[in-house]
């Protein structure tokens, strides 16, 4: 197995640990500890950490090391504002032109996300992956690589903080399949209604994340 493949595996394992809330927010992380955790060499972990920094999942503090950054309430609100702008841009660029095959794929992703969301924090890691897959779909379809890169980074940050605080389970309305509802409206091609539903979906996520943030502070 070559170094690049080892780095890919270390990156994915560390990303999963962060998304599942298994590494403490705000604490500096030993590279040796991380290497032991994922079964990789320290030099391999360093490469993986650079990629995680590009994703916005960790920050590198000179002379101190790396840590999962803490966010303020204002930063969370600002991130969701940018996320709303980007996701709506993807929707408008797509212009309600999802084909039958894409619509079916989106519905499958949405149902999977809602099913995992209803199960609570035991499935935090699986939910994180399913949530990412759902929110990657529109930028994938609209064909803008730059939009996809920036939007995915914001979604990664959202999932990282929300899961790390163990707040997403208490914020999920278990009886309401929010992602499936959004997928059906997007698939119907009604752009105006889809925009309204997408805004509601994103703002519900913001409310849940802020509730988790306040609970953590308390």
C-alpha cells in the first residue's frame, strides 16, 4: 500500500472521529495519539491533518499544534447564512431540471438520512455520512466544482460541531421526514417552492445547532 493510500485512510478515519464527536472540541491533539488511534505513521497523519485543515475541521495554532476549533454563536449564524446562499445558488443553477434518475437517487439519499436521524446519537457517524451525501447532491448535479468545494466545507463544519456537541439527536424531529419532504419538492421542479423549503430546512438546522451550542455552554 503506497503512502497516498495510507494518507487517504488516515484522513477518512480522523474525519469520521471528528464528525462522530469522538475528539474533544478545543483541546490540542497529539499527532502521536492520533497516529496510534488510526494505526498510521506520524508522517502520514501530518498529511491527513493538512487536508482536514483545508476542510475546516481542524485549525493549526503556531507553536501549539492542531485542535478542533471552537465557534461562537455569531460564527455559527454567519456560516449558516453563507450555506443558505450557496445551496440556493446550486438550486437556481439547476433550475428545477432534475431528471427521473436523479430524482430517485435524491429520494433514496433523503430517506436514508431521515432513517438514521430518527435513531439518535448511536448512529452519529452514519448520519454524518448520509447527511453529507444528501447535501452534496445538488452541487454535484448543477456542475459547479467551486460551489461544491465551498458548500461541502460548510457542511463538514456543521456536522463536526453539531455531532461533537451531541446535540443533533435532541434537535431532530423524529416524526418528520424533513429530507424526504425536501427531496420530493426539489424533484417536482417547482423552483420557488423548493427555495422556500430549502430555506426552512437550513434554518431548522441552524436552530438545532444553536440549541446544542447553548446547551453545551450551560
